[in-house]
C-alpha cells in the first residue's frame, strides 16, 4: 500500500491554528497553565504550538518535555528495553493546569504512563490532552483527547506519520503501511 | 530500542564500547530522575533483587539498594555475618535457596575473584558483580568514567592516572578496562611493591612517581590505602606512603594544569589524599557517589529485561 496523505501543509496549518485558538479560549493568558510535550514525538508539536501561541500574544508559556519510558506498562514484554529520552521540566506542576501534547493518540497507553509520570513533579490541578491525530476505534484504555486536530480511521498494520518542516523539510501527515517505516 | 551485549554484568572486560555508551546514555536520564521532587519510577515493579554481600561494604550496598528501590524493585538483603554460611553452606546452595523464593536478579560482592562468573554459570538469574576479590568492580568503574564524562564533557583522549594500591585493587583493573573502552588513556602509579608485574601489558603507562603522574594527567583517581594489608610490609609506614604518594594541595598546584580529583572511598584523610584536596573544587568525590546511584539504576534497568 502506498503512502496516503491525510493533511497537507495548508490543512495542517489550519488545524494547528484552530488548536491554538481552542487553547486560548480555555486557558486565556496561561497564568496557571503549563504545556507538557510527551517525548519523543510530542515535543515537535509542543514547540510549534508554543511558537504559534507566542505570535498570538501569549507571552507566559511554560513548556516541559516529559519522557514516559520508565513508566510504561510493557517493560520486560519487549525484546529489548526502550532507550529513554530527555525529560526537561524546570518547574513544579503542583496546582497547575497541565496540558499534555502528543502527535498521535493510538492505544492510549503512552498517555496512561504520562499520567503516572507527571506526578513526580507535583499534583496538578487538572490534566488535559491535546493530540494532533486521533486514531479512532483503536483505544485500549478509556482515554480521549480534550483537543483533537483530526480523527482518522486506520487499521493496526498502518502507521500515522507526522512530519515537521523543522525536521523533515515539510509539514505533512500521512498514513503508511507499517512495514515501510 | 537497544540492548546490552551481555546477560550479566560480571566485569568491564566483557562489555563492548557500545555497551558502555548505552549505559551512560541511560544513566543520563536516571540522573534526571533522581533529581526530581519524587525520585521513584515504576520500571522494575515486578522484579525481585537479592543483594548478597559476602564482604563488607557500605557505599556500594547502599547505592545498589537505593537504585533498586528508586526503580520500584523488591529488595532482599543478605550479608555473610549471621547467615548459614558459618554452618558450611556452599555459595551455589545459598544462591539457589534464595532463587527458590522467586528472585530475578542477584547483586553479589564476594572476596574470591571470579565468584560472580562462577555463579552466573550455575544459577538461573541475572548476576551483577558488585566486587569480586581483587578482580573487578564494574559499577564503580562505570560511575568513575561517567563522572569524568560529566565533568570534562568527553572521555576520548583524556588522560587518567590511577594512583595507589594497584596490586590489590579491583577498582583499578575495572577502571583500566572501562576508561580504555571509552577512549581515554590510563596511567597506573604507585609503589613498586603495589604494582602488578607486567602492568604495561594492559596497554597502560606505568609510573612510580606521583609528581610524574600529575604532570601527565587530566584526572587523578586516588585509590584507598588498604590498611588491612599493611602487616605484609608492602611499604615501610603509612607516614612514608603519605609523603611519597599522598596528594597534597602543594603537589596539585605544582602540576601545569587543573586536575580533576577522584576517590572511590572510603577516604583515609591525610594518607592518600589530604582533607584540603578532598574537599576542594578540584574534587568530584561526592559527584561520584551521586552518579553511582544513576549508573546502577541504568545497569539494573538494562539487565532486568533479559
């Protein structure tokens, strides 16, 4: 099966703009809110959103990166341990409104691990989830996004690939067969 | 996804340079974890680890135990005193009895060289060597190299002098293997009586003068003088050793560049190193202790999956 483009650069930009406005609608000037990008792939989305929100006049925007490797529920169920990524949270989340940011929501297991992991940095007032792509009908846990860029129907043998201008040279989201990754 | 090339950690000799870099990269993240407000992660929550210490230890035992607890493992502690060893039980029987209680990993310190390797061939558990006689002490070498990497940025091309009782030191041997595999140059320095024969065959430089070693090195790892071995007459007196091989601020300042000072502990203040040096900004002794927990967490995490 060939690569199928779901969102091209123009449509992706519209979606990102909408997500920014939804965040501003809910969080105003972000005085008590923090953005947490889930490593590894939520980081690029989180950084892009911060850039866009800054251009809309939101100046106070704490951003952290959270790695969930040590909190996963599949340790010892894989052939080899996963290599952890950097966690970089320079603030406490105690009493804050936390927004988790990830590019693709699939089984929900990463978000479950993130819910555990964030408590190492304090007890948040509440936690919301923003995902750029939601893969419908594939959740293994009762986890749903508060802010969703786009929903897609895909089967397990497929993969959703999110590309960023900063890293891959273009903004684009596509579905590809798993074998070709 | 990456994995160590070995199922046990018996010595640095068995590790590849890639293994060492993988342990360092993993330890970087664990170092971040142990500096969080809540320092515990659930990775090893379904794993039981037995710490078998057939020889005295404070630092290594506490460090392993803390690393295990920070990873949420269940921990059993065993020390030789007050055990059935005095009733004549063999090492394999002791280990198998503990394993019958469904233990997954064994961390062992033993006075006999090769004890960890011996056990790894005979019992079904992952073995981590926490020091076997005068042979190896792999986690100490890893944390030493990790601490140098942290202070100097990189190990490749760095010159490290290991000073003191080389003959009896498992730390020295593991340090040589580890530093060489990480790309550093090593010099061994100590009295002739405490230098193994053919030390050069390890591919290291050998010096019998501390001043010469200090002039050469970027890092000096000052080993402990093992006072318990003094009765065998390896050197005339502690005072004479301190004069010849003790690191003082005067000797340190006489070297042409700033040297990073390390010590695996426990320190004999005023013998191999003066308090003035040990407590100075040149010293990274307490960083070594902190990094020890991160390194041991990384080793346990990477081996628990096998």
